[in-house]
């Protein structure tokens, strides 16, 4: 079902013609989480994955594919030294560092404040280090055509919804799990974030949806996992090793 290749320079060259001369690209990488579920004091985006911080791989995915992309790193206040340990791997790459807020909505809105022109905006979780070139490019193509692109995967497990003290089986084919990079034309996402905060905003798709914009789902990637628990980091190590050995 999925045929994404690992990140290679051959794949980058294959797609270099896409959107040549088009609007500028921005990647807002949200890296302000504390990672409490990981059970340690170091935020999960700065944990080491094959001897480099998790956040390094999330940044590299975009800078490898688009050397001229504008990278906006949204971080927790006080994490500047840790952010510096990531940016040093990218000499010559300009970064815009933005302090995050109390909720994801506020953090992303702060990051959007650094977008100063009509552009294509990727909003990506800093703890999704295995995002592929194929997925990024798929999001770009759909967003340029339809205004937004939200990667999503089918559910594998049987699901039940909680109803008070009991639960009810649900048809899992009616549901999808959202991923990032959630991708938008700047005029779509900037206007949507003019709304006041709503606790129902759990991602950027929910924000544009409330603004009246139809959400455009694209096929996600099961390997594009979000590192939230120790076992996720262990699985990412295995997947990363597998990608290195792929042809």
C-alpha cells in the first residue's frame, strides 16, 4: 500500500522540477513539548536517535528536499541551548527561533507570525523524525491545488468509544489518524488562525475546519510515527536502520 522511499539525494533530484519558481516555502517545526510520557527530564525532541537529536531528523527532511526553505523552530522558553545543539548541524541554514505558548494553537500562531509573504506553509511535529520525501511532496502537490493537505492513515486496531461507564464498538473505516506535515497555502492558514482559541483545536486541520475550509486528506505513512513513549524511540531506531540499508 505504501511505497515511500527513504530520503536519498536521487529522490530529491527526481522531484526538483516540482514547483520551480513557485511561491516560497516555510516549515514551522513545533518543538516545544516537555515529553513527560517519556519518563525523563530531557524533552523528547532532544533525545538521541542514532547519536543525533530527534529534532535534527525532522529539520533535515525539509532542508534536504528544499535547500532554500525557511525553517521556523517553535520551542519552549529556556530551550535555546538545546535548540542550538540541533541547528549546529546545519551550517549556513538560516533559522527563525520562536517561543511557543501554553497550547499548540498558541505555539503555531506564534510561528505563523514569522511568515511574511504568500507562501506554502508546512507545519510539522518536531518529534516525527521519519517523515519521507514522498509524503512531503504529496502534501505539497495537494495543498497547491486545493489549499491544504492533511496526511492521515487508516486505523489498524478495533476501536470503541467511551459512553459513561460503558463503551461501544465503532466502525474503524470511518476514522483516520492525523499526521504532519499539515500543509497549507499561507492565506488559508493565516486567516484561520485569526480565530480565538477553542479547546477543540487539537491540530491545524481542526482550526481551518472551524474557519469553514474543507479539509483535504492525503495518504499518510505508518512509518511517520510520533515519538511520545520510550517504545516509539526504540521503533524509530529500527526503522532508521532499515532505511539506511534500503537500496
